[in-house]
């Protein structure tokens, strides 16, 4: 996600960090690089202009911020401006009296049905009684796709294959859903390949009938500016309340994420980051800005870990990692936790200083099974003090874990390297930053 921007911005950040003075040349160069990066990432041209102008404006007469050096001051201003164009965090609106109806709209193939499932799962995890409804009367398969998803997460799905009028159908199923005492109802609407007046009229009628608390435009991030143009059409007719950006995991350049708020004037509420139902998160502008600047995304990482393990353990682990005091026992525990988080590549990309460096990283998950086996064959003392592992201990461990001495050596070496890296990160303060001040990368 945002690889291109992160890579380019990281370069700018590194250059600025090294700069001793805020001279004109340094700043001009940084702004030029940023301008190019934003345009390459397909950010709307007006938004790019405003971004550069605002940063320039803020720099006039800017004193170096206390505690920061010159370059860091500029980075801080860039960060503030990123937050500005990303907009504030915007939670889901609730209806005054339940059920809260959330209508998902957009062209065909952008991810509406998938997103209906994802959002239902997310709401359910927050303790809400949620149901889903398909208003697509033309394609029976559309309703089935939604119900299959709903079934997989234990959420009721309402369809009516005999009703061929979308507005009447919506009324009918909403009534059923109300009677079931649901707090939230998600409407998965029909899409078309292009803007289509008939569909628009239908959506407007549905809107009038059910008075949704949210009308969310589901935009495929890979479509770049086109998606924004289409969204504008939907906005004119329906009055959107927000956007859900899907497919940010693909090779989307991410420009749309930076353009939506300014161009449409509505917030991004959620992002879809994969095909699986759990690949979905609320949109956090501060984290995205940090991610783009290459400062990593420790918060998201910790949060994901928290949902996979209990909170205390996550805190403890984060502390140990940051203090570079983790043992082989910790390593084993972490590997198990990390494996619960999903594909390792995604997890690693969120770690500061690593994200921008690994582009096409593929992790061999089998390696982890082997590592775990090796650590399992060690005594507690060996796990806590790996330096006592001599030749004969290595032989025993290798035999016990069904590996070779070479494998054991490799693990010990990797462990040492990891510790070294953590010490370095601790010294440079890189890992500490997002923890101390969640809203500032410093
Ligand atoms: N990689 C990725 N694929 C997605 C995401 N959201 C949806 N898709 C895929 O996009 C395709 C179309 O999705 P669907 O929900 O049927 O779109 P709809 O026509 O708008 O209802 C499917 O293959 C989905 O698996 C996402 O966030 N990431
Ligand atoms: Mg669909």
C-alpha cells in the first residue's frame, strides 16, 4: 500500500534529516521531489498544487521547531499538510433510532459486495447486531454472493428472489430486518459498468425510502482519478457521506487516497486491503501519513497484534522489542503471534525502516516452522542465554529438532543480527517516535 509514495517520501525525509540548515535550495529540492512523487502517484493536480503552496506558505518565516532540527521541522510541516489533505478521522454515523442503514454504492466490480461483508464483520466485532441486504434484482448471483459471505461470518442476509423491483424489494427486506431487531443494516446495491441514469434513479428512490445514515461510495483505488470522476457523479445525485477505498493492497498508486477529501469534500471512512474478509480497516489519516512518510505504522501493527493476542502481551512485547532485550523465547512467541496476523509480508511492511526497503519481499513460512522447532529443542536456559550454546549443545538441538547444525547456526546468527538492529533503532529513536506522540512522527 502506497509503496511508490512511501519510497519517494522516504528519500525526501532522509535528505531533510541530514540537512543542517533550512536554506532555500534544500527546501526547493524537497518540494520539487514531493511534487513529482504526488503527480506520479496520480494525486489530483489541484490537490498537488495546494499541497506545495501550503507547505511553502507555512515555511515562510518558520522558525526551527523546538527539539527538532531544521530538516525535521520541514518533515513536520509536510506531515501536517498530509494530515490536512487526508482530512479528519470520520466515524460511522448512527441513525437516531435503529436500525442504522448503510448504503454502499458504486460501479460494478469495485468491491461493493466484498465490502458489505467486510463491514458487516467489522460491525459485528464491535458488538452490533448487523444484517446485510442485496438490492440487486437483476442478477440473482449478486444476492447469493452476498449471502455466502454473510453466512461465513454468521450475519443474517436478506434477499427476495421473487421481487423484481429494487425499491419495493428494499422496503420489504428492510422491514424484515427491522423486525429481527437489528442495529445496523448494510445495503449492497447493484452496480453498472458506467454511470447509468436508470440506476441513479433507482438509487435515489431507495435513498428516499430508507433514509440511510450513510451513503458510502465504494471506490477501486486502482482506477485512480477515474474513480474520483465517477464518485463526483454519484455525489451530485445522492449526496455521499463518505468513501470506502478498496484494493489498496494492489499496485494502486494511492493518489486517490490523497485526492478524495479535497476533491469530493467527503471523508474516507474505511480501506480494503485484500480479498479476504478481514482485510479491512477504518481509515486513520495519521497512520496513513506516517506510513507515507516512511515512519512505519506501529500503531496498526500493535492493534493487529492486540486482536490476535491479548493486550498485555502486546504491550510487553513492544516494550521488549524497543528495549532490544528480547530472548529466543520471545522470538518464538513473537513468531507464533505474527503467524496469527496473516501473511508475514504484510506485517513486515508496517515496521518502520523496513516498509520502504522491501518491495517484492516473499517470506517462506516454512522457515518459521523450522525456527520454532529449533527453539523448542533448547532448554529454557539456552533460550535466555543463547551465548552458552556451544558445539555439543548445537548438535543436541539440531538432532532434537530434526534440523542440521547449519540451521541452528543460521538461526543464532539471525537472532544476533536482529538484536543488533533493534539496538540501533533504539539509539536512533526511530522506533520510539510513534509511541510517544501518536499524532506526531517525532
Ligand atoms: N485485492 C483486493 N481485491 C478486492 C478488494 N475488495 C474487493 N476485491 C475483489 O474485487 C472483485 C470484485 O468485488 P465485488 O465485491 O464482487 O465487487 P462489486 O461488483 O462492486 O460487488 C472481487 O474479485 C473481489 O475479491 C480489496 O480490498 N483488495
Ligand atoms: Mg456486487
